[in-house]
C-alpha cells in the first residue's frame, strides 16, 4: 500500500511555466475566447442566468395577461409595441411568450446553463484533469451556444414576432407560415438557433464524455467518482445520442417549410385553400421530437440530481446513502429514458397498442426515481445537517422532485392521460419535476461552487431569503394548477374568459400571478448577491465546506492546469464523512488509507487483500494493546 | 423575510384599482417600483439589525445567531404550514374540479384516478414529512457526529421492490383499461355506434351526421370548396344523405364513435366531462368511441347550474384563436335525439348541388386517403 500522498508543493519548473503562460494572456484570450474550462463554465453560467432572467420576465408578462384578461396596461404597448396593441398582449404574442419561455428555459437555461456550467467546471476539477480533452472544441461549444441565444432572442425583433407554436413546435402549425404570424420568420430563426444549439451541445457532450473516460487522475476509477460526475457523464451520453435526432427532425421541418417537401404534411386545407402537400405525417415529427424531448427532461434533471446528491452528502456530513444504487439508478434512467418518449403522444392518434407499451416503460422508469428519493431521505437520516444556502436548494430540489414526480404516475398512465393531457395538470407536473427541481439543483450548485468559481463566498443570509421566497413562491404558483388541470382547463389558453366553467379559476390565476411576481422579485436577492459577491465577497478558504472531493484540493487562485505541480492521486471514494474513528468529520479523497488506520473499515478493502491484511494486523495489535492495559 | 412576503401579497387587492385607470398609467408603475425599493431597503435594514445583534452576541462571548437552528425551525414551520396548505388546497380547490364522469369509460378512468391518488398521496405526505422532519431533527450540532451509514442492502431492496410491485399493479390495471377504451370497433351483437364526424379548422369545429343509411360519406381534401367545406366525395352513395349540424347532439346510453379530423393544423377534441380526448390530425383520421350516460338536463340539476352545457374544447395549440374554439354538446334522450336529427339540414345544400352539377363534366380523380401505415 502506497503511503505517498501528493500535496500542493509545486515543482519549481512547473510554477515558472504557469507564470510565463499567464503573461501571454490578453483580455480576449482570458475572458472572451478562453479555452480554460473554468472560464468557459463561468461564461455558460452567466449567459444561462441572463437567459433565465429573460425567460422569467416573459413568464411574468403572460401571467399578467392570465391574471387580468380584461384590463389594459398601456405600459405594455410602450414596451412591446404592436405585440401588445391597446395595452393588451395580443393572442398570437401570448403564444410567442409561452413558446420562447419554454424554449429558453428547457434548452438555454436548464440544458446549456446547467450542464454547460457544471460539466465544464466540475469534470476536470473533480476527476483530477488539467482541462477538458479538447479545450478548443469546448470554447466553440460556448460560442455556438452564445450565437444560438442571440439568434433566439433576435426573433423578438422581426415584424411578425417570434415562434409561437409552443416549445414543441408541432407541424403543421409550425410548418405553414400562413397558419400563424409566429410561423413566419420567427420560426425560421427558432430552427436556425436550435441547430446551432445542438451543435454546441454535441461539442460539449463529446468533450465531457471523453474527458471523464480518459483523463481521470491516478486512482480515480469509475467507482470513486463523485455522483456529480456520474450524473454529468450520463447526461452527456444522453445528449450525444438524443440531440442529433432533434436536428434530423428540425432539418426535415426546414425542408417542409422552405423546399416544398411533405415529410410532416398531408391533406391540408388552410383558410379554405388546398395545399399541395401529400403523404406526410405530423406524427412523424412528434416521434422525432420526443425521441429527443424525453431524454431531454432527464438531461435537465440528472445534473440537478448529481449536484443535490453531492451537496446533501457534504452538508449532512454523511456519506450519500447507497452510492452504488444511486449510480445504477442513474444508469437505469439513462437507458430507460430512450424508450418512454411515446407517453407524450398517447392521445395524438398514435396506434393505441404503442400507447400501452410506452405506458409500461414509463412506469418502470419511476422505480429508479423512487430509489433515488428514498436514498436522499436516508442520507439525511441521522445526519448533522448544516443549512448552507446550497443545502437548502438541494433539499428544495428533492421536495419538488417528489411532488412533481408523483403526478408523473398519473400522466404516465395512458388511461388517465386521456383527460389530463395538455391541461394545467401537466403544466404543474413538469414545472415542479423538471422546472423547479432542476433550477433548484442549479442554484444549489451555484451557491456550493461559487467559492470555487470566483474565490469568494456568497452572502448566506441573502441566500436564505432567496431560497425561502423562491421555494414558497414556486409551490404557491404550481400547486393550485393541479386542480385547474383536474377541472379540465387546457394549457396555452390566452384567457379563461370565454368558457363559463373556467371563470371560477380567474381569482386563482390572479393569486398565482402575484406569487410568481414575488418569486421573480426574490431572484433580485440572488442576482445582487451573485454580482456583489464576485467583487466584494468574503475571500473563500481553500475548502470552505470541508468537502472530500478533489476540486477543493486545488488552490483558490485559478491557474491554468488547475493544480500546481503534480495532480493529486485519489485513494478513496468521495463520501467518507463522519467516519467513526477519524479525527475530522471528513477525509478527502487524496488521503491514503495508511494515514487513517483508526477509521478504516474492512469494507474499504473489498478489492485490496493486501490492505485488508494490514487492517487486520492493525486491529489485532490494537486489541493486544488494550489487553495489556 | 416574512414581512417581505406579506408586503408583496398585500398588493394583490390594490393591483386592480390602480391599473383600472384607462389613461397612461405611469404613476402606477413607479408606485410599484418604489414599493419594491422600499421592501429592499426594509430587507437591508433587517439584515443589518440581524448582523448587529449577531455581533453583540459574539462580543458578549456568546455563540452568535445559530442559523442552523433557525433554518431547522423554519423547516418545521414550513412543513406544518405546507401540510395545512396542501389540505386546504385539496378540500377547497379539489372541490372545484370536474364533476363525475358522464360516460361509461369515464367512470373506469375516475376509479383508477382515485386509486392512483390515494397511493401517491400516501407517498407524498410520508416523504415530505420525513424530509422536513429530518431537517428539523438532525439540524447541526457541535456535540454530535453524523451516523456513518454508507448503505444497507436490505432496506434498499425493499424500497426498490415495493414501488416496483405497486407500479406493476397500476400498469396492469391501466393497460387493460386503456386497451378497452381505445377499442373503437363495435363488438359482435352490440348495437352499432352512431358515427359523428367532427372536423377541426382554425378556429371552429364542423359536424357531420350520417343520414338514414347510418354511414358517413368518404372525404377527400382535394374536393374542398366554399360550398363543400369538408370535401365530401359525392361519387359515393353514402354521402348524399349526410347531415350537417351546429350542435353535437348525442343520445344518452348509446355508443358514439367520433371520426376526428383536422383540415389545417393539429387540433384536439377534448370533452373533459366525458373523459374524452384525441387529437385531430391533418391526414390522419382518428376515432374515439364512448357512451354518454348523463343527459345535459340531468347534469344541470346535479350541478345546480341551469346554464351548464357539455363542451368540446380545442386542446392542442392551433393559433391565435385556440383559446376560444368550442362546440356545445347536448346529451338528450333517444326520442329527443331523433326529433332533433329529423330537423337537421342535409350536407348537400342547393349551392353545393349546383356546383357539383357543373363540376360533373370534369373528370374527377379519387385519391386514396393518405394514411401512414405505421399509424393506422
């Protein structure tokens, strides 16, 4: 058993080299076209937060319309021009708002913002690599994402407005420019943006997978990786396999829109005019879309799961319960997520037998999700819980995942889905289980790794305020929506005024809107905290959370290559918290077992007979000594 | 923190009054901005007070504010308030949901819904109570160390297998219910279902009933004209006696098969009271068979609402008018249905007759329906 532990003593030559390199960096190469994974992570994070704020403002706009469908707000006309004539958001622009809110949140915030930030930041730092496998491709990944964001937002500046067929852009609505204003140039921009987004996502994903597989430090075998890395790794695999299918679907849609093909179109009479399309099927698009679309929701939630697992373990001062089960359930979710997409299509006219099959696979995927939930609860049990803001957000993630996940059992059941499909019940379900849960996972990550990113600490009290307002706000917004759905209120309705049966929900709509505004304003506490802490926050120590993982062995000051001198070697799994017999309540991964004889367990040497022998010798001498005493 | 919440919520009633004014309402906006800034100042002041309090405690040699205890306590408060809130929501808002199913299969769906709700709600309350209970109970203490428990195979097996069994039951239950609901063929010996043709376009539904022969004539979108809105093919005899209708009348306790189609974009026939929903897809006819069991008149008395009507909603985003694409459905007795049916006008109007007569000279191609093999 090796007793050599590598510490932070840099080799002189290496230090010099790093220094030299530093001097050559210009502002552009350091902050803009950076190839350093830590900087790219920050770029992803800040772009993601910006997009999240924009998407949140869009949601407040359409919430105002839903709360006050009869009132006029001249300010809206001032701000939005012809999109809101006479102080009211137009019906078409309302749908644009819904569409772009969904698109930005799902793809730009919770895919790129979440995976992009934390995969870039954590993969090299937690597995012990100097950078990503391909830093240049990593940089390209960010810039494609940035371009995609710009193109997506630019659609607000075309005459007819942005895409408005819902974030799922089902043709023929999205394919026929005459079907609605948003299906004109706005839709074209949406499609262009999406193709660039997928390119970005693929370049990122390939990088993440190859880095995890090839660049782990000495001793870091797969079963010693933190759950964050497992989650980000599997997420990247999902993305690589699923996103190209979306591109295929999108390209065929571009053909239908611009080159007169009929992949998705058939038998169409629009406004009394027969269209020349024959032989296509709108259902084909839905298959292609949801073949990405369903893995996509796991692309969104799995990093949040990984982050929450890590944060909860650190702050409960307890190993994550059932580490292997957690990994296997992530793998199970990854595999199963490819064969459940049809549950979005139970009532689309898909063959009912297929619906039955998809129902079976869908409810199977609930099992690994349940296992994860129970394991999180068991992690908290008899812990010593420190309430950092990151911990609170991780807990919030678990709470939302339970609340939203359980309603998935209703929607995954084809028979129940008949009456719930496309109602507010669905809106409540996915906003809790993937919207709120994933955003809380992301915020947990931001609060937890802020010291790693910026070398500063965020203000805890503001974090508490931010958490409770957002957490309560999200429940107040989405909980009542379940009951609207159970009353058969469809989603994407511009106003509830036209149906007598829906008018009883108008007051609840007003309530939801004000809860949403409260939650949105709570984000000011976060943004303020985030920006002020970058410049004026308290300096962080190297390992502020007393965590075991490798990133906290790297110096606070960012250097190219992460560690001065040799990369530390890993000897143990990342969750040795509160191990009986250990001096501290945490043992970093870089501490060899030979230094912790008093806390070693037979279990630690399952695949290391020599080590086990040492341990037995140690315990027997200990016993002998006790006898002597 | 709580003060901030109250302030924001307190605006709710005020909001209506200030924004009611028709003139440009800049004062209203600045009022809210100022109010928000005021809240921010309030939060900052409270923050400073807490900090000072914390510092004085530390100066006195005490430990300072123990935030772990504060948060643990708030978690407990949240749990209790949340439980009450969930209970309130279930009773008050839960009673605002749809009335009992007005169709045979709808009752089966509702039964399954009840079973699923009971099972999931047990898990919901149990897990949330454990989650926030643990947070309170195991909040940080200097004196204690966490219990080192990396895994326990027995309990992990239990909570893998139990959900698997419960879900299997739900799946089997659901699978057969789903198959029986989606079976739109008439069983042997069963009275044939009434075929009703419902076609969606931006932004309305068109209805067509079969005539005496009980058969609907075939359609072809290429035959669509201003007079022949649905493109009915009059080369077939069965087309001639078809009827067009404004309201969907259905006889109670008789099976109906909706032939669902769309002309321009995807729509969705959604009749929540009957637990019926199926998309209307251009180029892909879909079918939903169901049996209404409660007449409109009966439902009106049950709900104590004389204006109640069953409705078809559009439930797939279809454009600007999506939110108001409704069709009234009346479930009536068999006798009332027959009377109503006898008053309906034929689809083949005089205008259409004229048009067809002129068109008869041109050779007309019949194009077979383009259905994708994989879908139907």
